[in-house]
């Protein structure tokens, strides 16, 4: 390659969105097991804003390129990788643990974190689905180990992670009870939910127990707004509660209702998923990308120069994903 520099969105200190700078950085070199990817599109996740703000501590070598998800093509492949130039690829685990991020014209990806992209897929729609789809797959199959015939309650089921969780749970043969705003109930039913309720319904617990008299086997509030104290009565003996969101303080929760019924509370953050777990999720994602696809909503798309604006929008919790188009 003749290039020696690339445009990137990066930070030299943590802070609000306006610490993001747009400028040139040296084109990174690759090792024998790395791949240099020409980035077409990336997405902005809530966790990206936490890392940029310094709320989620991880190694961020400055200047630090923000972002983690990419869709692109192979520009250069290390001799110890299975990839070839111009091959379409994707990754969803950059920008954490010392790895530089995705929001740049080129990104170096360890080959074990890079996956082929099926032909005929739209870069913008695909990159929007990667993070929520992988989160849903790993949470369901590697943390709570959902089984056919179980009943699962998914809170915030119309959202990005929630909608992917509904699809993944239904594929696994589970029965799904969804909660969402009333105007999103038709969307939840289209995704395959067997029952849908308003998560602000004061009688929600009674409605859930009408559908699942012994309680649900798995409860996952993807919005992070549900209180553990209110969740416990909906969960069956030996049930599982998965926690993946929620920054606000919770009221005190009596532990009696959890341990006397052998209920497990499982915390999960995809940033700590193993390479093997990510690869398993990638296989499932590629099957769906190459087939029925995902129902991920896109709130807005920005050019690389407006990355700070994209972060500001994500912090406002838009109804859909925020994408940055770099070379589509």
C-alpha cells in the first residue's frame, strides 16, 4: 500500500463528546496474525460513550481511536491469517483492552476476531446489527444457556439488543414474553414474541404470572430500568436473571426471595466475552445475515467528521442504532 496516514476519530483524553478529534494518524502496521481492514462503516454503542467518557475503565493508549464494530474489506493480510485482499469482513470487538478502535479509514484486527461477511449484505444495516446480535447470542447461549421449552421474559424487547434477544430465544425454541411501550407491541409480535405487555403496567407481575404461573425461567431486562426487587417475584424457582444494563442506584433488594428459591443473578458484559464465544456468535450472526436478516432499527447515520455528534445522539438514547459511514 502507498498510504502512510489515515483519517480517524480519536481522543487524547477522556471526557465529553467534544474531546473527540478528527485528524490524520499513521497507518498502523500489521503483525503476521493481523489483518488491515479498509473500514466501510462502524456503529456507536453505549459502551463506546462510556469508554470515551472514562466511565468504563479499560486500557486506552492515546491517541485512542473510538469504536468497536466494523464492516469493511481486507486491505492487507498477515501471512499467518486465512484472509485475502479485497475479502469482505467484519469485527465487533475493537476499542477495548488496549485494542485500537474502529472509527477510522483503516483498522488493524487480530485475525481471531475477524469474520467473513456474506455476499450481498448492506454495510450500514449489517454494522448496526453486530453488537446487539452478538450480545443477545452470547447472553442466551453462553451465560443463561436457554433451552427449548423454557419461558423467557425480555424487557425492552423492541430495542436493539431486545429485538435480537427475541429472535435468538425463539430460534432456541423458547417461549417469549416481551415488555415494551404500547406503540412497539406490534413490532414485538412480528419478531415472534408469544405475549407482549407494557413494561409500565402496574399489574405487570400479575400479567406475567398469568402467562407463566410458575414464573419465567429466564428474565432479561435489556433496558436496565427494571428493579431487581420487582423482578424476583416473576422468576421461577431455579430461574436465572441476567443483568446487562443499568447505571442508576437500585433500592435495597431482599435476598431471601432469591436464595431461598435458588435463583441465579448473572452479570454479563460483551467486552469480556472470550474469543471462542465471539466466534460462536459470529457463526450465528452470519447465518442470519445470509438469510432472514435482523430487524435492527437505525436512528441516524453520520460521516466520520461528525463522530462527536453521533456520540451525543447515542447518549440521548435514540430509538435505534447510530452508524458512521466511512467508505460505503
